[in-house]
C-alpha cells in the first residue's frame, strides 16, 4: 500500500493509529451515569459474542436478555443503575432486533438504551427514552458499532471534536494515497470507513446522544479532487462542524453553526491534517 510523505507526516503529527486496508453539556460525571456506561460497554461485548454465534443476527425482540445472558458473568449489566431494583431500565431497540447487522448502519443504529419500558427483555422504540434523561438530562446508549457515549470521554466537547475531525482528515489523506491521490467523492463516510479506527469519529460529540445525527460535513471544494493539486493544504478546510447533520454531508465550508457549537466555536480540520477552532 503506497504512502505519500504527506500522509506519513500527517499520521505522525496527529498521533493517530490508522487501519491499513486495500447530551448538550460537557462530560456528565454522576456515579449512576458512569455505572450505566460501564454496563452498556459490557453489554456491547456480550452482544458481539451473541452475534458471532448466531450468524451475525442481532438479539431477538422480547428475549434478548435471555439470549445474551450466557455471554456474561454478571446479570447486573442488564439493569440500569438509576431504576428501582425491581426493574431493569435498559431496552433493545425494536427497529434493530432480529436483524443481520450488515443490513444496519452500525454508526447510527442504537442497539440498547435507557428506556421507560422497565421490564426484563424490554423491546421498544428509541422514543421511549426518559425525557429528561435519566442521568442529569442524558440517557445511556449503546450503538451497534459498540460505541457508548461517555466511555472514557472526559475531555471538553471541543477537544473531542478536534480529535475526531483530525482523524477524519488523516484517514482521508491515507485514502487518497491508495487511490492515485484522488480524494473521496460525496460518499466520503463509506469510502473512508476502512481507514478510521473508531467509527464515532464520524459524529460530532454533541450528537452522541441523538441517533441518526452526525454533524460533520466534507468541504465541497475538495470532493473528488486531487490532493496534490490543492495549492495551500494548510489553509484549505477538509472537515468541519456543519449545519447539515446527515450521513455523508457535503457543504460549503462557511455553512457552520452560528453561534459555534462549542461555546461559540466550531472544530475544523485542514487538508494538511492540522485542526483549528473557528468562530462563525
């Protein structure tokens, strides 16, 4: 696999591992929330083991706890720590139950979540999340890709966003090195997925608790272009916090949230891989 000097320098500067292939506030820190996050991470492991033994099918509706219980030694992981001891509090997303995971958008699909449906094996729509959220306004979520918002994310949201857009810029540059210096086209999320180590990098951290929202856009001026012909990589935006929230969003770089998403600022990354904070 060919690697250009630019790409190698980007990866070293960013300190990012690349896979080689052909809530609204800052961090919530209540004890209950952290316990919920740990339990959902354990449920992620159990779900992966379950799917590995069941032809990549997600757990079944109304029996998912029974099905996953052999894959965990601690039955308490099925219980949200903020509910009555007689209840459970976690539900399986009805829209994701009994499906082959290859047919679902792993980044956007919530698998298990805090719900007002409290019984064992609860299966419900994600609209049954407590409102306001169970833990200081937020709810625990486990995405199909294994991501649990709040897990080891203790830095401010702006710093998390900068890490994510930097990773996207580096991955995109590596992609271009494998494709004759041509940058991804409008399906940039799909194209760069093999090069991104953590799929939550495609989502602005303010949307971690809002399924089907992404929040980053790819600069329309670089879409499908040749990376070697960009005159000033250090001044050309590649990814940025955007007003468009859908998957594979492409937009002009000036269409950023006003005021900025993080205390008046937005996170951006440039073609050369460095990041910045820009006010609208």
